[in-house]
């Protein structure tokens, strides 16, 4: 019986090609689905925030209908962003050591601070100043527990006279300006975690932080497109076509930039063909065909580029319904494409040996901490959080003070 | 009065220099004391890491691939079963070029069954087709600029003043960043303790005057170990440095490994 069991285990063991260092011959890569999700979710936060900043800082009034939705999206995803990282640790109970005794030469050590800064100093404060006026109003008209919640959220600051509200808007504007470099920092830093690993030629790349920032913006805008269309559909509300057109335009330009930089990275790799290039090329062809060639390049980049590009050219000739469907498809494809890109970076970097002589295999399990199920739960969690937030803060039953006047900030 | 070199400025500079001279040794002592407090995994209290400089060198010409070192290491350091090794032995087989191929060399075949613990398997190519065949023992390269130390987010892995690169298992959060950062595949995440692990030069042994387990059992002295600060008569390490032109692994990465190899080939990475 034992022999039979052992034989089965041997068969299930992943397949290695060529020579891999003995410590690399593990069943699972060290960083798997959880570390794929971590930069994905963080990127969505940064991108959604940039989307909101377009209204607040860059005065793109057409995007007003999605302003609050974008901010709430960023917030809901930010709350869930550290979870995959935390679950992946061998000793999650020691996670606070990263902040208590950080090792300052480590790119990972700064994550706690960047995250805390972004959550506490930027997003939470901006949301509060944005919503304070509404909280006061809502706490007066909503009965029961929900009303109590709103009262709690005011933190006792119930002054809604004109100068007080104006001050809210001014501070909100400043926070938004501070938020843009912070969002870049948050995700550029995530890119640096990988880009700084010189031991791994797939990761160690100076363009990595920039690629991560660009793909974050693309995925964040796509998420806002997706959320806006889904929310309008659920609420049976008409979609503001001007708003979605402008979102589509920004998505298109961001995608063009993103694709250009990633293409530059590949051209450079192909041309310089440094040590390790051949094994990486072989790995990408053999192991990443579905996620790289199909997922990231064909369906995640080229198809959305075509769809969004044609929408830029022939917008007026395409009927509203078809346009909405094209935006929805592009948004969804981009979201899947960027997820595939995170997979290709994180998993791809661990599918070839650092001896540059062999490939490792990876079959994702279903259950378990690093399985499909856990991945799906962690990916669904921010959407659940967002649903609760939308119920509380984007309720149709409550009057909204709407988007703060961007001109208020310009008086500073 | 306007003279820039006033008596006051000279006195000031001199006193700063004097204070600096006084503080420097004190700071050095304090640093050593602090390091001694921290450098404690397996070392006795009386051990002073600042008085040693441990080094390992590998003479690949002597290695017969018996695997005793890898086995001894597993036992001595309670390394878990499976693909977890603090040291291992790679076998390189470089075949002769195919007749008429106009190549200098044939294929390069590398293997390492069970970390080389039980000796090499049967050669995959017949003897007469082999151009070169040799064994390369691998271990932590004890880099001067260790990427693993650089990236540890909590400082759980550190350079000891005596040349060892150590990990504090009570402090490691198990993020795996150091394992990704090591270019030589020398680290692994211990599945039982969930912390990173690697060769410590058998710190618990060398700090009480013993040799690392792998050095102790090596029947051919392919592994050479010594203390640069306390050379003995006919020091094997000094002789190794004197008698060989040496190489280190992946020098282009700038990690400056302190483990030197003699008798390896360009194919060794």
C-alpha cells in the first residue's frame, strides 16, 4: 500500500526539465497565487485612485458620475490588498516586525509604511473630507443602526456651514494632489520588489516599476469602467455615455502607453539577449503560452486596443448599446489581461531555474492556502467589501452632495 | 580678527578630532558588544565573533562526488527530508563533440540526484563519449554583498562579523524574499519551521572549535575550511589560496562570493 501511495506521489510530482538547483525542485513555487493577487489588487487601487484624481485634480468634469465610485473602489481594494501578502507569510504573527524593526535596505520593508501612508493619510482622509457633509445630512435623516453609523463617521464634526464645507473641499483637493504621487509610489514600489531581484533575469529589470505603474493605471481604469457599467445595470439606471466615452478614451491612451513600454522591455530583452535569455524565451514559449501569448498579449492588450481604438475613430457611428458592450468587453479583457500579466511576472520568474539550465512545472491545486479556491475568495473579497460600501455610501435613497467643485481647490 | 584661521577655529577642529579619536574605539567596542548579543545562534557566550574570519574554499579537482558531505549536513543540521539542502553536489558531464560537428565541446549535462547525498547515478553517456566529468560541491557563497541580507524586510538574516551569513529563526517572518534574491539557490523555506534556512558553516560547531560537518567527513579534503584571523601552521586555507587560481560563482552579479573554487569550468553556475 505504501509503495502504491509513493508511486502516486511520484506521478503527481511536478515535472522538471533539464537541471534545477535541488532547493528549487519543490512542488509549488515559493511565491504563487497569493503573490500574483497582491500586485494585482494593489495595482487596481492605484489605478482607481488616479481615475478619481482625473476629476478632482485635472478637472475632467465628464467623469463626475464615477468619481465617488472610483474612490470607494480604491478604498475597498486597498483594505484587502495586504491580505494575500499576510496569508502567504510563513509567520503571519510576526508581520508587525516589518513596521516595528524595518530593515531599510529591503524594498519589502517599506511596504508597511507606504501602505499605511496611503490608507491613513491619503485615501481615508480624502474620503472623510469628501463625505463629511453627507454624513451629517444622512445621520439626521436615516433612522436606526445605519443612522448611528453615519453619526459615528462624522466623528462629532457636524459643522456644515459654507466656510466649513469649503475647507473640506480645499483639504480634499490637497489630499488628491498628494495622492497621485502616493499612488505611483505604492505601485511603483511593488514593481521595485520584483525589479530589484538581480538574481532573477525575468524580474531584475529597471523598467519593472514603470511597467507596474502603467499596468496599474490601465487595470484601475478598466475596473472603474466595469464597476460603473455593472452598477448601472444592477440599478437599472441609464449610463452617462459622455462619461463612459471619456473613460474609454483614458483607458485607450493608458493602454497604448502600457503596451509600448512592455513592448520596449521585450525588444530590449530580445536584442541584448543576455545570459538567461534563451531559457526565458523557451520558458515563455512552453510554459506561459496561454497566459502570456493569449491572455496578456492577444486578449489582454491587442483586442482591447482594437476595440477601444475603433471606438476613438468611429464613436459617432456606433450606437450606444454596442458602444457600452464594447467598453464592457474591453474593460473585462483588460482586467483579465493584467491579471495574466501579474501571473506571468510572478509565476514566470519561478518556472526556470536560476542555474539557467532547466524549467520547473507548476500545477495549481484547488484547495489549500495557495489554491484556486483561496485565490477566488481573495479576489472576490474586495468586490464584497465594495458592495457593502456602495450600499452605505452610494445609496440611491440618500441625497448626495455630489462631486466637490474642483474650482474650490483652485482658490488655494 | 577677520583671519579665517583663528585660534578658536583651530581649537574647535582639534577638539572634534580628539573626540572622534576617543569615540571611535568606544563605538567599535559597543558595536562588537551589540553584535555579540545578536550573534547567538548556537554560539557559546564566550565566543567573540570579531576575533575570527571564517572561510570555506572548494577544490573541485579533489571531489569524488561521494555525497558524504551532503548527508552529514542533513543529519547535523536536522534539514528536513525532500528538496531541502544546505549543501549539495552537482555532477557535470561534458560530452565530446559529435564527429565532424566542428564544435569544441558536446552537450553539457548536469545532475544532482538527492542533492548528491548517495553518490552519483549511472552516467547517462558511455565513458568513451565523455570529454570532461567532474563534481562541484555547492553551499552558501557567503557573499560580501549578500542580496539575501539586503532584501530581508526585518533584518532576520545578517552578516556576522566573523564572515558567516546567518538567519535568526525566531525573527524570520517567512516571506521568502531572501530565497528569491539568492542567485545560487542556496536558501529554502523549512517546511516545518516555516522560516528561511541555509548553510551557517555549522555555526554551532565552528564556534566551539570544531570544523563544519561537511569538512569533517570529506575523505579527500575537497572542502577547505579555516580562520583568516588565526592561521595555523601549514594552514590548508592559506595553502589553497597560494596554490590555486580561483574562481567564484556568477561574479557578474557583484555579490562577491567569499567561497572560492578551484578546478571548475565555465559551465558551472
